[in-house]
C-alpha cells in the first residue's frame, strides 16, 4: 500500500515537471536540446526517483548527480528523495543537490530545512548535513536551523550550528541559542557552536568567558595565507581587536595562539600596515614568561624588515638569553632579516660559543642567510659541519656554499666530507653542491676525484661538475641522465632538477627527459617536461614526445609540455 501511495505521489510530481508544448514559427530558432544522461532527460530521471525498484532509484539519483548544474528542474524531486528508505539514494540525492547551484536551490531550501525535524534519524541528519555543505546558502533558512539547535539528536544540533556559522552575520538572530549550546552536554555540539559564534559575531567570541571559545576564535583566524578565513583578516577591526586582546589573556594557551595569529597576520601582509605591532611583539619578547610565546614574539619582530634598525638590536639582545628556545628563535629571526642583520653577527657568534647544539645549528642557518663571510663566521660554520648533529652539518654545508668562496679552509672541509664514504649521503650531496657553488680549482679537483672514484656518486657531484664547465661535463650529463631514468633510483627527481637548472648545458640529457614523460610517477613527468623547456631549442629532437604528452589526458602534464614546446621553438636572442 505504501508503495502505491508513493508511486501516485511521484507520478503526479513527474507530470507537473513535464515540459509544456511550445509552438515555434518556422523563422524562430529551435530551443536547445535538453541535457541527457544515458539517453534520458532530467525530467525523465526525476520521475524514476519514484520507481518501486531500488536499483532504478539508485540509477536515477546517480544520473542526476552526473547531470550536475543542468539538473536544476529536479531540485524538488531530489529533496523528496532525502526521505528515501535507501541510504545510497538519500546520500547521492544530497550530493546532486549540492551541484545544482544557488538559483535552483533557493526555492527548495525551506523544504530541506523542514526535514531537520523529521522523526527518522537518517532523514534529519542527511538534511542538516546537506545544509551545512551548502555553505552560505544556509543564510536563507536561519529560522529552520535554529529549530535544529533544539533537536534531541546531537548530530543535528552540531550540524545546525555549523550551518549557521556558514551564514555568518545573517545568523545573528540565532546568537542566543548558539551561546546556550556552548554548555551543551555533547562535545561536538560545544565545538561547532564555538566555531559558529566565531563566524557570526567575532567580537562576542573573543570576549567570551569560556577560554575554549576564545581559543576557537583564534584557531579559526590562524589559517595559512590561502585560507579564506585569513586573507585580509587583519583589516577587520573586530578581528584584530580580538586578537590583540587575547595576547594578554590569562590563559597561556590562548595567549600563545593569539601571538601566533598576530605573527601570521604580520607575515601575510599586515606588517606593512601596522608598524605599531612591533611594540606588541617587543613586549612579548621581553616580558612574557612562557619561552615558546616569547620565541613567537621574536619571529613576529622579524616580519618588520623595513624597520630593521629598530628590530635588529632587540633581537640581538635576545640572543643573550637564559632560555635556549628564545635564544634560537632570536638567532633564526635575525637570519630572516638577511644582510640587514649584519650588525648582529657578533652577538650571534657570542651566543654560539656557549650555546647548546640546537642553538649552534640555528646559528649555522642564520649566518648563511645574513651573508657575512668573515673568518670567525667560517670558523663557526666549520665547527657545526663536524658536529655530528642531525641537521646542523647540512645547514653548515649549505651556508658554506654561500659564504665560502675564497676560503681554503671551507673547501678542504667540504672536500673531506665529499670523500668520506662513511658520511651521511645527504651531507655528502650537500657538500658537493656547496663546492659547486664555491668553485675554483681546489673544489673542482675534489668533485672530479669523487666522480671518478664512485660511480654511485650523487647527482649533486655530476651537476656541480657541469655547472663548473669541467672537462668531465659530457660524462657528468650522461650520469645525470642515467640517474634520472633509473626506475630503482629513489632520488631520480634530484637528477631531473639538476638537468632543469643546468638548462642548455644538459642538452644531451633531453632524450632521457623525453622518456620520463611517460613515467608512472606523475611528479617526475611534470619535472621532465619543465627540464626540457629549460634546455630550450637544443631539445628540438624531442618535440614529438612533448606533442604526445599534450594529449595524454593529464591536464598538468599537458600544460607543462605545451610550455616546454613553446620554449624549444623560441628563437634564441641575438646578442647585442
């Protein structure tokens, strides 16, 4: 009997959806053919959502999902299908509704909202979850969502709160209920209510008596530079005021997050607009009791590169600190300021003398960034190179590659690392790269000996020899090509990266790069195409392989291959 009633109801609905006959004169253009999936129109599939057979209803829901935004006229049947007894039909119908677009959904939003109060758990949960997934569209059904906040079902309460958060300012009529749910017996409900409050009324969230709500507010605004919640957030007065207020919070966790968020804001562009934040970070660095928060204050100061004359002395003073975490942060922050921090090099070297290994490692990074190649700096880096710590020697090798030109001591130390077969292979590779950057006869001799003695020498050795125009360059390019094409080599991408960086000097590796365009490793395929583009006109012989890559079905590879073909076909510039 139930099936008969349902069939009648759906038959009537399908009839209502049937397109009206329209007369067209011979001079008028024919209307566009309706979109179809497997030969059926949206209207036909919508009618099949009412079929007695479950398999048919499943196919109909899937078909309408496939039709996407062109299935707008099926909005109401899809909403009705949220009540289906089959989970697949319900869920797929909900996903199909998500794809329809705002204009098609607006008329049926109240119908979806009414299902929040359905007696059947699976129906009300599907409905409220759909409203949450529809994002800002939930602003059109705030009263219905408020009713959901009173549901006995915690999933409905939590998702209704989340959906109201998506409505942001339009959900202010729900603030009273949201505030009540901050004390809900269910943890998920409390958490989603706090997040909703953050989006509906940031000021209320930041000034909440509940630390977990203040924390939720800070965590929401702490996204990376691409997060919609972070972009330009410091330009919202209520957000900035709330963050600044929380930097003085009585809760250590809240204070820590607040300083972290302010540091993010400064790093994402706010430093240029708000030089007054320097005073905030200075106060944190000098007066905060928690070392981790003080360390973030140091990083915050380093965001103000344009004010280096004011910032560098503050950070230099912090390198003479009893807290290693703060000391390390100040040293690294000075490194961020690069050449502007050269006046602080004596302070870094003084801290280096009595520092723990981790702080010395930080000094190796900072000194390389600052660019002071004086003898005391080289000596300090050589100490870290031989320290045996986890990351320090590699940091020192990289910094010596930047600063060691003209230093015989640096070349000898790096050459010793390169020749030591028992040394960490990553450190040997870093040392080889550093020698390539330093150049000179002594560095070239060390790289040549390593290349000749060890057929398994890393790509950095071969690449550096090519970069230095060694007589062994042809053999070195062949070594890079072999390393890149070896399916058993886990570091093939490093060899491909060298080919890309060397450009025309590595033209002989072009056939190997062309072979990688069909590699099973997607990243390697893209890198190979980029390397061929870097080689330029000298890679003209592989154009057919690149042409095939543009038709591979891999959009990213096709784009990289097309760009490479353009670079290869470009005419070399005539020297002036």
